């Protein structure tokens, strides 16, 4: 079955960077873009952007434009989200999802605290 | 970009029917497909409706979706409510490859 498996929880200090991975299985990785979505504690879902594993093209939400890098490694069917210059309000669960929404990762809790 | 507005919360009794609305602020609701996600506590979202009114396999036919161009909104209807339906529900659509989520609706089955 289609699965997206994410890396484990992270604790980072303000100003640091974090890189979250998302490994796909059960389908051809290059067929669908991967979206990244975050959810702050007690809040709703917020789309951050997507990356096409086929072309490498990206589409980032403007508020993250200067801090986020999305990449993929097709040999391992893995997508990565890197977020730089972390702030306390970046504390959230980060999800990867197939662009059509049919599969989601289990989520990765990123805690930013001094 | 447009916004999708949902009621903050709804509640209904087991066995009854509830409808959750999702109103698009600008542009036609019919111009891009609407998806609905269910998110139970401490779980990832899961699709219950895609492409306006399609159910993924495994989702019971108690869940149905529709769009209404006159009100520029989409709706998720859950009939025969069960306690297990208690969750947060999010609508989602897109425009020019940008994805937009509604703010979410907390469904309480009491």
C-alpha cells in the first residue's frame, strides 16, 4: 500500500536549521508532487509548498520563501524539507503528503526552544 | 489568493446527520476540486472526500461531498453519525498550483 514515512522528532534552538525526511513506497515516486504541511499546537493545517520529484521544480508559500528548501532524492524515493533560522513559532508537527492528498506521513514534531 | 471559511465547530447526536460548509472567498468553487480531510486527535489527516464528491475506497458511504455554485461553497455531509466520527474536518482546494486549507471544523458527536 502507499506509505509515506517521516523522520523522527527534533528539538532545535532558535536560529538553527532542521531537515525532515519523507520516504515514499507503494507507488512511483516521480508521478506525484510532494506537499509539506505544518500544524502548530492546537491550530489548523497550513500548506508550506510542494516539490515535483520528476522535475525538481518547487512552489513555496511566500512567507517561507527565504527560509525553506524542499528537495528530493529519487534513488531512495525520499523528499526533504529544510527550514532555516528557526523561531519558537516554528514549533509544529510537519507533514508530508502526496499532492493529491491520498497519502500522508505520520508527522514529525519539531520543537524550537532555547 | 482565496480563503476557505468553515464553521469553527458543529455538534450533533449519534445517528443524526450533520453538514459542514466550506465557503470560498473569491473565484468560483467549481473552478478547482475540493477535498475533505478527517483528522482524529494525535493522528495524521486522512481523505474522506476528493474531487468534490468522490469517496476513497474504505470510506463509508455515510460520507458525501457536494458543491453549490450559488453559495460558492462546498459541503461535507455525514449521515448516521457515530462517536468515531468525532474529529476535526478540513476542506482544501487549490488555485494556480497553490494549495489552500480551510480553518477546520471540530465535530462533536454527543
